[in-house]
DNA sequence: ATGAAAGCGCTAACAC
DNA sequence: GTGTTAGCGCTTTCAT
């Protein structure tokens, strides 16, 4: 039996044909009107109003899959994050979402931690239910799947990593400068044994990093680089705490300060120091990295390196949409500046004058 | 000119027809093999291998839009969160993702804060690029769009809220019990003026809440409910901080303890108390709510009400997939228990015995 | 100014 | 066992 009946009975959702029938026009007209192409003087006001009324009456919404199939685009941009734990990305994604919406794109987030050895978490993305993808996390950024996606025409932007593939853009903050500023701040405050706690990563980085800045600052001050002062730990508060435990353990020639991978790990560090009865900043100084909200609420408040997180998100979206809409850009890599925020965890920010101001933006 | 040429040239992605041509079979066979329906003795091993080889050679991946259109399903479940800020959801989503993957679904997250008055942030979801949706946040849960989605056949699960629509399931933790336990704990510790700081929400709740538990505990202890002790604030650390400021302001008959909406706001509370030179727990006690990681790292560590966040995520997915696959369930609402975790922010958890143990799970 | 028709890439029914 | 065919719901020439 041929069924001319409305599809709504089967799926619960009215189709453009349903609307067309109700309005007494063809499906093509529905499309024209609802996509605003009616403005090109093509559809009469009368028809337009009929269509809009019919669509409203039926509660019609275009089928996403059909539209994507036909147009070869989804208007969705996906953000791949290693974890939802870190409020850092919350700020980045929020700004990205705002920017994306202005261009007619929706943003969705997929938490995916690519584990070394295991199959890459990104493989399921191949279906490409999105037009573009912004990837954070070193392991995710270096996944071979990304290059495949790029080869298929999906626009790809890597956060904080540089890809050998020229079609993959990157948007980053200047981690090296941040590492330098953090370490330099501690040196200026008189510290000579300065530890650096970093994230345990299983892929080699592609860009100059916190550690490079740390080394540059030491070198500049004529301090020897001591590998035993560089620890890796899990990127969590507990990880930061453990690293400090280790630093304070027996047999260690204790540092007097630590530059932590991020504010989250710095919170853990403060905790460990407290447990050891050490006062911050009097007995031990801590510098964080990121500038996320929590740093203002710790005791003591965190001195940290602030990232322009909103700008990072906005820029990532703009780079992505540029690529998507084939506006060729000569800029393959965007590098954003960071700035030192002096709070309490290193002490006397206001009394001791730094010898010179590292490059930074000031409000 | 008719083009029989491979589509790969146009989009960068090979189609099933391309694979079929290379393997010397029909597109239907490709589908059969690649979807594992070959196991039904229908395809010869030889053909199967040819197909697999051809697909691998081309790097073929099925087009998501086409497949969704044909099958009327996407295998994607979307999580709508009011914000990515709160690590609470990080735990929930992680567990949900694990559970979903076991059933062959991918999870994506959309941060959407429905603002009262403004148009509902969920409206853009109408396209339904997903099979089911799990919604958190009161404003999101009460959005009329949800009922439309449900009517269209999208499975919907609300977190912490009950919908009048019977097709919308709910998965919640027992907030009322948590409120009771938190308040009761403070009462048992000798507090008589106990404040409650809650989130500023613009929609009426649909379920018994922290506040109800708070009132029940007061009542049971013969303490009068004092509306001036119940404050609303923004659900952030800063919001918690401000609320406490207000409580300590001039002209206030100060409480000696506060039960905070969640751990995040409790962190802000600790900060404000510190600024006022009050010692926690000696001068003022704080109970949090949630049990997120940060509570272990504050000074003092937070006494809190722990939620089974993993179970919440897992259950939400299972309820959703049950609905999706039309396994009818008589359970429309799932209620999960909470438990008190005594740390430092209320003092003497170990010395003072609660008069009776509220219902809770113990590990 | 509008309609007819083709087709995006896939899969489910039905032939053979 | 495998190929043929139809069609999911939409948009987009092209005709009228």
C-alpha cells in the first residue's frame, strides 16, 4: 500500500512534506522560506506567511540528519577535552560557544582521554558528526586520527600543540614565557632551589613548554638545572599533593619553592605543605599556572600565571570557522601572551621589586 | 557529463560505493559486512575479507548523517549541563560515558544555561542530532522544549528534577535526606543558629530539596525556622563567599554554622570566614554538599554530604537506553542515597556521637 | 514566484 | 550468498 500519509505518525516528527501539504505549497518552498532565502524577492509575502504558520502549527523542525546529508555540513563544532575536571576548559569552552553561535554553529564537548598504548579514543569520531573539531590535551592532539579527519575535510584546530600537518592550525598560550615568568618571579624573591612539578605525559610535546621557560630563567640567573627537582605527577589535586610529598621526603635536599603545572595541582601542593606543617609562603613558595578561579579562594591565595582563556576559546573558533569557510589564512599558529598575577603564595609581591618586567599584558 | 567517478574526489571521504567498486561487490554487501551482520551465515568468508581489505585500503568510514537518516538513530546521547565549571558533573559524565559505550552509544556534552526570561537555550536542540538527552540544572529541566523533544520520540532523562510528563524519567539523589543529615550533624554538634546558603534559581523545584531536609532537622530539634538565615547566592565560589559576607555583616544576629548548597560554594564560604578572621570550625562551622575532590584539599577539609555521582551517571544512561530500546520500565524515578563525610570543617566528628545514624550507605 | 525532480550516502526488503 | 531497488528528509538546480 502506498502511503501518502504524514510521516509524523511514524516518527513523531513532522517533515517538510507535512508542512508543505498543510500550507498547500511544495516542500521546496518550505525550505526556501524557512532558510530565509525568501528574502531574495522569490517568495510572496502571502506564501511566506502561510508556510510559517503551518510550520508553527505542526511544530516543525528540520531533520538534522537529512539536512546534514544534503548540505554536507552539520553546523556543529566539537570540542575534545581530556577531562571535564579542569575548570580551565570551562572558561575556554564558554567563550568558544559564544563565538561559535555568532557564526551559526553549535558547540558540543566530548571528554576523551587518549591513553598511550590503548586504541585512541578519537577513533569513534571518524563518522564526523561535525564540521570542525578543536582538540585539547597533548595525547589527543598527537593522535593519528586527527590527520585522517583533516584529510577528510574536517577542519581541525589543536590547542597548545603544533601539528606537522599544515592543515591543522594551532592556538596556544605562550607556555614558555609563562614558565619563565613563574620561575623568574621566584628567583627575584630570593629562591635558589626551585622545583617544577609537571604533568605526566606520554607523548613528546611539539612546542616550547613551561619547562623550557623554567630552564631559561634558571640559566639567566646562573642557577644550575637540577633534574631531581623536576617531578611528574598526575594532573589532579591529588597528583600535586603527592609530588610535594615526594619533594619533602627523607633524603631530599629540599627546595624552597615550586612552580606547579597548573592551579589545580598547586591546590594539592598547598595541602601537602600544610600537612607537613610548612607555612606558605614563609617556609615554601608556590606558583600556580592557569589563573582559574580557585586560586583566589585558597589559603594562601595563589600567585599564578594567568592565561587569556576566553581569548583562547574565541580564537580557536575563529581559526576553525575560517578554515571551514575556506577563508585561507596565512597564520597557522596563534600564540597568546600570559601574565603574572601576584597574590599570596610566594609572599611579598608588593615589597620586592622584580629587576625587570617580563613581557606581559597589564590591564 | 554523468559522473561515475568516486565521490572521494568531491568530499575527501570515500563512500560505501567506492568500497563496493574496489571490492567488486555491491554497496549492500559493504553494509552487511561492516555492520557485522555477516555473521548470520549470509556472506562468504572470501567476500568478507575482500570487503574489509578494500575498506581499510580506502580508509572508509560510514557517513554519519546518511546512516542516521536511514536508521533514524544516531547512537549519540547528549548531556546538557548548566555549566562545565562544577567538577560534580565531571564525575557523573565520566561514569555515564563508560556505561553508554558499553551499549554502543557515544556521549557528548552541551553546556547550556537556560536563563529565565530569555529564550530557552535548549531550543536549538530541536534538530535532534541525538537519540536521547540527559538534562541537568533546574532551569534546563523545566524548559518546555524538553517535552517537545519527548513528544518527538527523543528519550529524555532529567537529573534531580521530576517532570510532569510521564515519558520523562528522572534520576536523582536524595537531596532532602542530604539536607537533613547536614543540618542534623550541625545540631548534634551543638549549633543552634544554622544558616543555609542555596543557589539562586528562578524556577520552582519539583522535588523535595536540601531546604526541606534543613527544615525537617530544625523542626525535629525544636529549633525555629528563621527565614533570615536562608540566603540565595550565585552557584560559584564567589557566590558562596558573598553569602557569608552577608551573614557576617553589620546588624546580623550571627549564626554559628552554615550548610552550603555545594562544595564549590563552601570553598567560597571558607574564604570569606578567613577574611573575617574567624576560625573554622572553632568560630564557625561549614558543611558542604556534593563530595567533590576539592573538599579534601581545603583548609580545613570540608565536612560534606557525599553523592554517588558515578551511580547517578550510570543510572541515567541505563534509564535512557532502556527507554530508547523500548524496554518499558515501571520505574519513572530513581532516588539515590547520600552519605555524610565528616572531615574538619565542623570539628569533632570523632568525639561527638550523633544520637542516631541517618539512613546512609557505608563503604 | 513556485513546483518537479534528482540525489546526498546509507541500509532494509526483497529478488535472484 | 549477493545484487537490486527503494527511500530516509532535505535542499537545489532547472523549468515553468
